[in-house]
C-alpha cells in the first residue's frame, strides 16, 4: 500500500495545512478588527482628551495672567486718577502710594512720575532714576500715544530685565505719566506655576519669540530668543514689518507671530529632538503668547500605555489563536487518520467479502470443471479394474499370465499405461483448478509491486477459458509485450480482472446463449505515462438508468444467489488505490466496454 499511503499522507498534509490556515485566519480577522477599532477609538478619545486638557490649561492660565496684568493696570489708572500732580512731585508721597500698591500686590517694585517731555520728575524705588530722560524710550512713546501701556521685558537704565506698566494723565492743562515696574521674578513665578505631568511648563513669548518669562526645562533665559519659536505654526519671516501692537525695540528681528492663536494645540519637536505638544494662547491684548507645552511621551503616556497593552493583547491573543489552531488541527488530523484507517480496513473487508461471493458464484463452474476430469478418472479406473480382473480371473492365471499371448499382453500393458497417463493428466487438471481457486480465495497481505499486464492478463484469462469455451464465448487478448508496468497488488488486480471477465461472460450468455459471444481484452500505453486496459463484450449492455449505479455496493441486476452487487464497487476501490481510474461505456443490446487507466512506472 506504499503508493496509496504516500498519496494519502500527501492529501492529509494539504488538508492539515488548509485547516491550520483557516483556523488561524478566520478568528484572526475579527480579532484584529476588534483590537484595531477599539484601539483607534480609544486612542483618538485619549488624544482628544489630552489636547482638550492642555487647551483648557493654557486658556485658564492665560485668563489668570490677563487678570493679573489688568488688575495692576487698573491699580495704576486708579492711582493716577486720584493723585494730584504737584503732590506726586514729592518723593515721600510716591513712597506712600507705592506702599499702598505693594499692599495690593507684591508685584510692584517701584513707581515714577514723568512729565510730557519724558523727564523723570519723582521716583520711589531702589534705583537712581530721578532726573533721567525717557523721551526716546519706546514705552514712553507708546503710553503717550495710547494712554496706558504694558511693555515687553527690557533692560532700561537699570540694565536689569524688567517690564513696566505706565498710564498717562491729563489734568490742569498738563500731561504726565505714572509708571510702575513689575517684579520680574514675581511675574516669572506666576506664569511658570503650571505643573502638568513630569515635563509640562508654561512661559510667555512676545511676537518676536523673545522670552518674557524663563523656561524651566530647557534653560532659555528671560529676553533670549526661543529657538523653537520659528517652527510654530503661523510664524513667518516678514521683512521690515512692524505690528502696531508690537514693541519697536526689537524691530531688527523680523520674525513675527502673525496669527495669535486662541488655545490652539500643535505638535512639534524641541531642541533636544524630543517631540512636544504645545498649547498657545494670546495674552496682554494679543501682545504676548502664553505657551504651555509638554513632552509628547509624557502627555500621551496613557496613549502609549494603551498602545503597549494593545500590542501585548495582540501578541498574546495571536499566540493563543495559533496555539489553539495547531492543537485543534492536530486533533482533526488524528481523527481523520483514524477514520481513514477504519475506512481502509472496512474496504479490505469488503474486498474479502466480494472475493468470497465471487468464489461462491464460481463454485458451480469449478465443480463442473472438476467433475469432467473426475468422470474420466473414474472411467479409466474401471477399465484398469476390468483388465486386471481379466488377468487374475482363472486359477491358472499365473500360468496364463506367463503363457499369455504376447500380442494381447502388449495390448493390456499399453492400455493400462494410457489409462494411468490419463489419470495423471486429469489429476493435474483438478489440482490446477483447485490451486487457482485456493490462490484466489487465500487472503494474502496486500503488497504493491510493478505488475506487467502482458504477463498477468493471460494468466488470469486461463481461469475463465474453460467457462468461456463451454458457453461458446470467443476470447481475444491483444496485450502487447512492451506495455510498461504499473504499481499494484497482484491478487487484487486478479480479483478486478476476474470480476470484469465473469460479468462480461454473464452478459454475453444472457444475450447469445451458448454461441456467438465475444470477449476482447486490449491494452495500450499513452505517452509512456498511462496504461489503458479495456475489457469489451458483445453482451446485453447496461441500461442508461443503471450506468450511474453499477459502481455502488450491492447494486445487482442478477438473480438472488448469482450476484452480490459488490464486484464493481470493489474493483473501483482497488483501481483507485492503485492511483488509477475506472470507467464504463455501454449500449444496451450491443455490448459493454470497461476502461481502466493506470499510471505507468
Ligand atoms: P454483480 O456482478 O454481483 O451483480 P457487480 O458489481 O459486479 O455485481 O455488477 C453490478 C451490475 O452491473 C451487474 O448486476 C450488471 O447488471 C451490471 N454489469 C456489470 N458488468 C456488466 C457487463 N459487462 N455487461 C452488462 N452489465 C454488466
């Protein structure tokens, strides 16, 4: 069964692979879809949340900074409205006012009064600024023009970074300016007290990207240019462009922020190459930008946790699916193998059953064949008995035997010799017949080997030659000697041929009686690859409505006791196990041809 079991193994391997792939792909697709869709929605929601939270923080913080600036400006406006210019010329008076302002907010550090020409008339604070001229200072021009002004950070006469809030007053035909300096450190802390995650920070830039407060994490000092500013969306280089709201002392720097953003977020990489999420909003009437930023890794920590979790779930889930698929496939293959073995053993039992049925059917024929030689043996035996009886009949037989006429003696001896020859011949015939029956009926182990049609077919034909002769069926066998061999079991091939020959003889006898029948066996080889064996008869043929059924087990049109209906189904199974095919072509009333195709070796 090697060829058969090899192809069986190959089929099982393909089936196993197909089952495995299906078992992996079928659950994997919905699994990946479920993971993908939930990951997408979950992470989108997380990202939106993170952005929304940054936007809220920058917006709240911006409101706080604006409120602070607004309150300080209102404080100054109120003071300017309340005080008298002449009184304010007195330093002591200014000291008192500064003390009141400091009580309201420790952010105030000094206070000064200026006439409309920019001359510093009186001053309360730690620097010797009284009498200094401010006519050309940018903040002085701005306040004279606008009435109230909050400056960017600058160095001024004191050469220390600071910013001022100034208000203009017109009273008694005079225009004068009251100016307060805000504590840079205080403001810096006010702005930078934003704590978001590990890497969150807040700072203020003016429209040229100059830091108005320090940057906690990357060490950008106050008044330095923010190196990341150029990359902000909405920032562009504009030649000689000055914004009305932008201080003029940085006019040499041509980079301006054109579209002040309102609580907008964007992603961008920082100096160290780390990616950041930014949220930016305008403060100080659009003059400054409040920037809140956080490292992307930190801001989207929950996002990355979800990502790693999804990857882990995918890997574990995938491994479970693959593992289960392997396990189930192995179980199914084992199951198929067991069923195949069971089927094989059932097939063998069927073959055996059909063999026995065939023997039963052929028994009558064999009995008839053995009977003829036995009758001859019996006749010869009687003749020898008679001759011997005659020789020993009389008393003087011994003498007679001696004095037997020579001619008669010779005749007796030769007749006995002929009878003995006949007896030996007939006994040999009987033993040939019985050994053929025994050989056919013996259940031998199935052994696939190269079988040559030119040797086997004439051998098998010998078994039916007598039956054919008795029924007047002419057999012609056209099997060329050079037909290549095929792989199969000899006993099984004999069973197939005998079954087909016997069916043909039955069909021929049904149509022609005991004369006029013909059985033809031909064999050809196509392309040295395929051997074709055809068994044709001129019997009754097969009805078209029976053609589809003849290979089914237990289909028979023969009388009870004559046919079992197993023959053709077993033949079909045997030829299939040789790797071949079997087909039939029949015309009722004309004859039938069975064609067997087998791979040549
Ligand atoms: P069984 O010979 O026991 O009936 P088979 O399986 O060998 O079982 O054959 C099934 C049926 O096929 C036969 O009963 C017969 O009707 C039909 N058949 C087989 N061979 C021939 C043939 N050469 N000519 C006509 N009919 C045939």
